[in-house]
């Protein structure tokens, strides 16, 4: 299994560390080379390409999860447009409910099909009330695991029941 992370911020670092412990191969893509150079998680492939190029190169198979974590639509949307054309088993993007709705509108305006956009998990992660970068990473990995094991609906229903 592999995880392709767009963005090299704190959530990405926690996500990469945790995913490595679950035996994911991690690729972190960020065209902002200065930020990528500061990304210090050992054992990950760092790519300074534009995200759509990185997705084409490293993420087009059914054993891949793709997550967009920059909060910058100019970067995330490029990668998501390409990701939604892949066979990746999971595609997610960080952002609030409102920013996720805006992202869906932008993607529709760029001629992506509604059925493809429906594959996008946004807001990303199981709704566990996460606020800190490590909590957000846990929520993301929990959702990726639930999707991989075809348990996402049961996981979301369970979280909602105990909330």
C-alpha cells in the first residue's frame, strides 16, 4: 500500500509517521521546495513536482491513498483533479465543510464529473472532533483504513452514535 500526500506541513508529518508504522510507502509532494526541504520525516520519498505530475507518476493504482493537505486550492485542486482520474482507493482533502463545498464547485466548473467528485472524502477523516495535527492525522488514517476495509459507513455511524 502507498499513501501520496500533497503538502509538507505538520499534519502531513504526523500522517507520514503514523502511516509508515502501518507499512505504507509514503510519497510527499510539495512544489514549494523551501517547505519540502524542511520536511524531516525519515523513510519518505520527497518530490518537489507539481501535484498533478506527482499523482501521475506515483499514485495511479488501486493500492494507493491520495490526500491533499496544503489548504491551498492552487496546489490541492491540481492534484485532486488528477487523483480523481486514478484508480486510487482513497482520495481526501483537508478543509472545513464550507471550503470542501467550494472545492466541489470548483472541480465541477473544471468539467470533472459529479460521480468522480463523489469519490472525494472532504472534509477528510472520520469526524472524531480532531483539532490538533496529530489528532487530524489519526482521523485521516482511521478513515483510510475504514475505506480500505469497506467499513467507512459503519465507522462514521459508530462515531456519530457516540458523539
